[in-house]
C-alpha cells in the first residue's frame, strides 16, 4: 500500500521540478450546475499534462546506476512527452517507442525534449517488443505510464495540492484511462480528506473502467473509439486495486457530451483543454441533480490538443 508519508514526501520533492498549477473557478459553471466547482488546471503543467508528476517522481526514485543507463517507455502521447522532459531536466538519456500513426506534433514534442524516438507499427505487441529491444541494448529502465508504484505516487500530488488549498470538498473527479491519476487521487483523498467522495469519469466508448468497477474484475477495453485519446488505455492490476478501494463510482459520457463540455470551457474559461480533460465536466453536466449544491474539485488532466487532427476530424 502506498503510504501517506510517501505521497507527501513526493509532493515536497516535486515542488522543485514542476508547476504548482492553479485552481480556477467559473461563475458560469457554478450557476449552470448550482454547485461550487474548482478546476485544477493541469493543462498548465510542465509538458501540458499531469503526466509530468508521475514521470518525474519515477526518475527521482532511481539509483545512480539506473540514472546512468537512462529511461525508456512506449507512448503515443502525454507520457512520452513527460518522460522525455523529466529525463532532459535531470540530464539522463531517454528512449520512447512510438507507434507510426502517432500525431507528428507529439513525435516532434518528444524529440524536442531530447529523447530518441523509435517508431514501430501501431500495435501493443510492437511497442512492447521495441521497448524490450532498447532495454537489452542500453540497460534503460522502463518507466510505465500508469500501472507503477512511483507513477501513482507522483500523480497523487495533484490532489495533495488541491487539499492544501480547499477544505470540506464534497467530491473530487478525475478522468480515468489507465488509472494512474484516479488511483493517486483516491489515495490522496483517503489520507487527506476521507469524507470527500472520489469519482472516475470515462467516455462511454471506452468504458472498461466502468465495466471493471461494476463487475469487480478487470475487463480490458476493446476497440475504443473516442475523441478522448488519452483515455483509450485499459486499467492495470495495481491501479484497479486502488480504484476499487477508494473510488465511490465511475460516470460515463458520450462523445457529443465530451465535445460540448470542451467547447464550453474553451468559450467560457478561455483556456485550452484536451478532450480527455473535458470528461469530468461532461459527467457533472450529465448528472447535475447529483452534484447540485455540492463543493466539487475536478482535475483538468491536460491541454495537449492535436489541432490538425482535431479540426480535420471535426470537418469529416
């Protein structure tokens, strides 16, 4: 079990490396829902997402020999960027296996942070095989994106910052893909605000977490087709364990509801959030009666929008 001490120590260490992101409010959304909403803006985080927390914490926990050999992962998006940035900041080598169909803007971002990008065919097997080959050649340490002790600890620090600023929260909501952010949020809530209800939020078109939570067994996602590309990943066994223990429920929302929530944030709050980040708000809007009158924090997980791909998709 990840301890309260470990999470708080990680928050202190990470304070020297990442942003303490702001908590934003919107009178428009408060009036619309009849509640008090607080948006934890991880879209303003280093590399544009909460992933910088877990990646940095994982690297900070490596020993001297591991640091010398560097780190590696496979990713098509935010985790690869975060690990590349964290490795560059700490002056260690980094390799990222990326599927050939990953957006060019994300490949460029990973390279821009100093990592070596190795492309593979777009299958999980190819990504994992490519990672193993790099590890054999270099001795690099694999830093998983979510189903990993130190990653979860790092992601928990977003909620730590929330609880340091806000008291007596009724609810806290986070999007769920692989479950690193949600499980970390559940752990931080357990230790720092046990009366706060924790909810996961997920696209209906990629609802493996909802299925797994209700069936009490891991059910992998099959053919996810959602604009929320950061939430297409299935839960891991470790994240699932923490979610079962600490999450009250998981809400789902449709693709149109995600797009509408994202549009409303763009228009009303004047900030750019990615589709995955809009899922918690979409779930609140869909379940207004439940949240009415409550004090709610929701984590905006990131702001990395592939504008070319997004607008092409909208036009098709």
